[in-house]
C-alpha cells in the first residue's frame, strides 16, 4: 500500500510532531533504517501498530502521518451503446471536445480507447509526442454517467511487461474498465502458454493497485468453436465480460442477426455464463476468396439496424462497434438513431 519513502516521511513527520531531536533516531528505534536502501520500493515491513519498540504515542503519530489509502474502486455495469477508438486523430479531427460532443449527441454511454500496443503505451501523436488520450478522457468525463474504458492489443511475446503497462495506464487515466484484445498470435505454439503468464501478471498488478474489482473484458473471436487452438481458459479466468467481435463477414449473405445468435450459443457452449457485450461491425475491409480473388466487404447501415434490436432482444445490456474512425456518416447515424 505504501512505498518505503512514504513510511520514512511519516516517521520523520512523527518525530517533528513529538518534538524529538532526530527523525533518523525514531526510524532506528522502529527498526526501519533499511528502508533507505530502496526508497521507492513497496513497504514490506510490519504494520506500524505492531512495532513494539515504539510507544503507543509514537505509533499513533506515524500512522496519522501516512498518506490516506486510495478510494475503493466502485465498478459500474456497462449499459447501452459504445464505440472502439483506435486512432484518436482520425475521430472528429482528433479534438477531445468534438469527440465528446459527438458521443453525447449519438447517445453513446461509453467508448473504449486504445491505450497500449503490446508492452508500449499507445497514446501519442507520432510527430508531436503529445498525449492524445489524457485530454480525451477528461472531455468524456464531463458527460453524465459516461464510461471511459481502455484497450490493449496483446501479442504475448512479453506477457509480464504487457500486463504491467496496461495496469499502469489504467491507473494513470483512472479508467472505468479494461479490454484485452487477444487474437491470432496466441494460437502459436510458442505464445499460447504465455496467455496464463499475461493474465496472472494482470491479476497481480490489479490487486497491488487495489483494482482487483476493475471490470476486465476479452475482445476476441465471435465463434470459439472455430478457434479451438486459442487459449480461452486463462482469459476466461481473469475476465468478467466477453466482447466477441461479431463481424458478419460474408460475400453473398451477410447476416448480423444470425452471427450474433450463433456467437451467443457458442460462448454458452464454452461454459461462459457472465455478461456478453458484442462488438458489431461498422467498417470495411478487403477479403480474399479461396481462389485468391479480392473483394471489399462493407457493412451497411441497414445491417446495423438489424443487429442492435437483436442484441437488445437477446437480453444483452450493452454493445460496441468497431470502430469510430471507420464508421462514416450513414453507419454512425444508424447507431445514433437506435434508442437503447
């Protein structure tokens, strides 16, 4: 809970309050002089009230001088409509207030901002190195009852480092939740075991930060049965929400409702009984047929208007869309027009 330096500071403050001649002498009396060897390390000594070499008055003064514990994080349920944000600069010109105004006008309840790419923060304008996430979070906070989440694409090559940077950024921005975006890299034989290392370190870091009840979600494949080589269980163990990517990719018969229904059944077969917040498609991408021909798959506003009521009718409490920068006017309007 405390760093060694915070305990040292409290001891010196107590010595001054008690009109003692030396803070160092009080530190020595407490048997804590070794703390100066690692001032920024976590305090691992006895509770102040358990140090019997100190008088009750000294213990009381030291305890009173310690910084107050951080407030307990109180998670809120995720409800309504949201969008993933990949490149802040490509959303409403990158202006925080413009993004916040557009989110509020569309009736959005949350956004999910990319904050980490593997073990590295993902928040800067490459040319100017200014943090684009911080001012956006601040602008979105002004919307009543709005939630700001962060997401990380994890590759699994440096699992502990990836987990640490994720939690550091969640703390820095005081986010309402965190999304793990894990996909094909974890199907590799050399990376698959690292899922357990990543999730274990993420859990440990969240506990140390007193964020063990922070909502954590997994953004991955829509049909688990098609991806049996993906290490589902470690992610299921650490996540309280599934955010499957329900992208109704089809050249001849795109079916957003059928994709959603099949997705929900397959997660049920996987043993998942927690909340599901599906991510619908609001983007285009080039696809390749088995014969090598190339074609553009493009979602339509009409497909979105089918997807949204189907999600609500299935009893789901929230949906997301990928992604803000790709949506365009008609698809954005389809999301905005639907009253959740």
